[in-house]
């Protein structure tokens, strides 16, 4: 359903982190990547890494490290982006992000 909506050129109600965009595009063959990137950028607003995201990431990273609860950098950046921008994070894998709830992350399981 999501892919079909994107192919029709529909703008979807939501944003993605630039990290999510990178994770998705790295699996796309070189010859198709440009077109797929355009489709995704047309369907979603893409949120980059700004000072708010950097500060949020660093604060949470340090706290998780002190707790002995390491997290993949990509997942932490995606979560920090949602927290810094006050957005809900839609995910198929709530377990990856569950511990970020204590920092204000709202999760939406899809």
C-alpha cells in the first residue's frame, strides 16, 4: 500500500529522518536510486540532522552509555530526531525504540 501510494506521486502525511532515507536507499540498485530517492522525497518531508537533533542525540547517548544500555547509532539518531522535533515515531519494531520513551519518545506501532 505504501509503495503504491508513493508510485502514484501522493504526498504522505509524515516525515522521515535523513537516516531512514539513507537506510532505505542503500539497498536500492545504483541505476534506480535517483528515481526512488525522488519518489520518497516527494512523498515525505525529510528531516535532517540539525543542532536540536545533535544535542538530543548526545544527551541520550551519554545517559544510555552510563546505564550500560548501548544502542545502534542509526536507531538513536532516528529516535533523537523524533524527540527533538516533537514527532511520533512510526515503526514496525517498537522493541528497538522502547527505552527511548523515558526521554519523551512517542511510539506508533504500524
